[in-house]
């Protein structure tokens, strides 16, 4: 009802009042009528709460109680389901959604936030492990960088123009650094090619040429991680090499790492020649907290391999690492014994050994390359573990092995601590090797 109508209603009783009344008694009646009319008008004007527009549309919290007049929780639930919630659609329109949809939206949002947090945590962990990897490699390559072929080439190039007058000396430096004949010639050829394109006037270009060629040579061999899982049964890794190259130590480090990564690891002592060898392995297994499978002293190593694989199959191990006795690559009888270990492993589990890692001592230089050539004639070597890089300036032997004989270096030993066996990362290796070259 509008205000003029109220005014008219209020004026009506006053207009009907007799003028002779003098205003005393009649005034009181008029006031009473006015009050009644005002209350009636107020009651008529007031709208019931349900009809009032709701300007407070919000995304209802799932499960939030609302004062909707329902008395029991079942009734409240029913009301909620009928009432639903309001949400703004993409085009800004308010749309009605059911509590179920509201719950789903909240769940999706929570999942999205949790995933983002996980991704961030993984990135941070990745960053710190990459930094750690780089620092370990820098430590391991200290001698190679200080005294190896990069440092020697640096001295040779100092203040000189790179042309054919220097080729002979460059070749000598590379050969002396155990890069091998094949790798030496490939690197030298890359310099000659760049020189003929007149690209070597700037010393920075000389290093860029060598660096790119080194990367190319390593990329040619490719990089595949050590096989730690296979479709059927446990993955079997056989570890071979000459005496003292670092097999047992590397196995201890590997067992520790893979066990920490969640693999169920069994280590087999197939070096049955010396009781001390088994004891040494046992100590590493205790440190790595993995079980060891021991054969009888002087048992046939192949029979120990067989029994360990059978046990791993029966007891649900993911990974078996076979430690074999050190042997001279020139001893035919012992090399035949190694072939037998591989053949018998395949009888216990077709496809085994899935990985045959040849452990080479980096300090051996070119002799390590010779060992690789002879071992791969007896067993199907799938990758190299290059130990003791920290103790030598002959880090360039990585190139001789990878590029010279085409075997991928999979792991490098950069010290004697449990964590000092690292995945070989060719790009990181090249970056570290050439870091500061020519400066
Ligand atoms: N500095 C350094 N020393 C290492 C590394 N790997 C192994 N060693 C040392 O090399 C020595 C020989 O290691 P082992 O693991 O016993 O070698 P192995 O090949 O099992 O020897 P045999 O079983 O006798 O053939 C030990 O003193 C190790 O600590 C490495 O990456 N860096
Ligand atoms: Mg050993």
C-alpha cells in the first residue's frame, strides 16, 4: 500500500469529527483511530520472510546445517536436498547445484590443491638431488679436471692459434689421457673440420667444438638405466670384473640404493673361492640391510647363482645381484666359468641375467678398455660400472669405453661411501668435464 493511501485513511476520521466538540474529547478518539489505522497499514505492508528476495547467494558448504525450520536431522537433510545450493556459473549467472555436486566441487578442489603441493615437493626434491649429483660428480672429476686432457689441452692452446702445426701435439695429449685411438681421431677430426671452416679463430669456439663432439660421441652409445624390474620373476644382475676392480663394494652400494628405493633385493655370494670374499659381502649386506644367499665354500659358482635365483623366485624378491669372483680377462678357464654362470642363470629364469655389469677400475686407463673387450667375448656385457674415478686423472677413459668400444657406462664410482656410486649422466659429465675449460 502506498503512502498517499495511508494519509487518506488517517485523515478520514478527523474530517468526520464535529467542529463543536472543541477538540478535547474528539481529539483523543481521533488519535486512537489514527493509531489503529497505522498499525493496520504496517501489517498490510509487511511481506512474509519467504517472499523477500535473497541477495546472499553463496556456495553452500557441504554438510553445513541451515536454519530451514526442519526439526530432525533427516528432515534437515531432505530440506537440503530439495533446496540445493547456489553457485556462480562461468558466465556469471547464479545456478542451482545439488549438495552432491557441491561436495564433488569441494573434493575436486581439494585434490587439485593436494596435487599441486605434491608436484612442488617433487620439484624441490628433484632440484636437491640434481644439485647433489652435480656436486658428487665435480668431486669425482677433480683430478681429471686438474691434470687430465682438458687441462693439458688448455696449456697447449694458451695464446696460440689452432692450426695444423698443433695437430700432432693435440693427438699426443689425447692418447696419453687414455682416450684411445678411435676417440682421439674423432675429436681431432672435429677440430680439423672446424679449422677448415675457419671457425677456430676464437678460443671459445675450439672448446665448443670439442665439447659438442664429446657429447655426440657419448650420445651415440645412448643411456639406459640399470634393469631393476622385469615382467616375470626377479630381475637378475650379474656383476663381473678383474680382481679388485670394485665389484663387491659396488654391489653393496647398489643393494643399499635399490632396497631404499623399495625393491626387495637378494645378494648372492657366487665368489666361492675365498671365505673372506663372502664375509666382505656379508658386511656390505648388513650395512645395506638386505639378505645374502651364501653357497658352500668352494661350491661351483654357477650352482650358487642357480640356487639364489630359485630362492628369489620362491620368496618373491624383485632383484637378485650376483657377486662373482675377480678373474683375469686373459684366463680362459675362469672366463669359461663365468659363461657358465650366465647360462645356468638363464636355466633358472629365462632371460637372466637381465643385466651383466662389468666393473672397471678407471685408474687402469687403456687396460680397462682391453678388459672390456675380452670380458664381452665371454659374457653378454650390457653396461659398465666405472669405479675409482675419484682417484685418477684418467676420467677421459669414459670416452674410450663408450665411443671406442660402444659399451654404455651406466654407473660411476666417485668414492668409498655408500652413496658414492652414481648413475652416469652423459650431459652432466660433459658439462662438468668442460666446466671452466680454457679459462
Ligand atoms: N676411491 C674409491 N675406491 C673404491 C671405489 N670402488 C671400490 N673402491 C675400493 O676398491 C677396493 C676393492 O674393492 P672390492 O669391492 O673389494 O673389489 P672386488 O672387485 O670385489 O675385488 P675381488 O673380489 O677381490 O675381485 C676397496 O678398497 C674399495 O673400497 C670407488 O669408486 N672409489
Ligand atoms: Mg669381491
